[in-house]
C-alpha cells in the first residue's frame, strides 16, 4: 500500500518485485483478497496480463 502513495496503479509484476511473493498466481490471490476487502479496485479496461489495480477513489482507508 505504501507504493500506492507515490504511484496511481500497481500491477501483479510490480507487486511481486516489491515483495517476497514470487508466484504470479499467489500474488493474484493476494491482490484479489485486497479487492474483496475494498483496499484496491481493478483499473477499468485492464485485464489478463495487463491488469492494474488502484486505491478506490472513495476509500477512507489510510495508506
């Protein structure tokens, strides 16, 4: 989440580069849980290999 303080979006690849999670599917699950919890949302128009995530505009969660 700290990464998103200075960037508008994050991809699976970027998230894996920033963490110790090396598996693409494992990170996909992690990002999916964050979406379900309302911490992230998928950037409209992105999918499959180019899926990007952003902090929802109406979130009150502190980064």
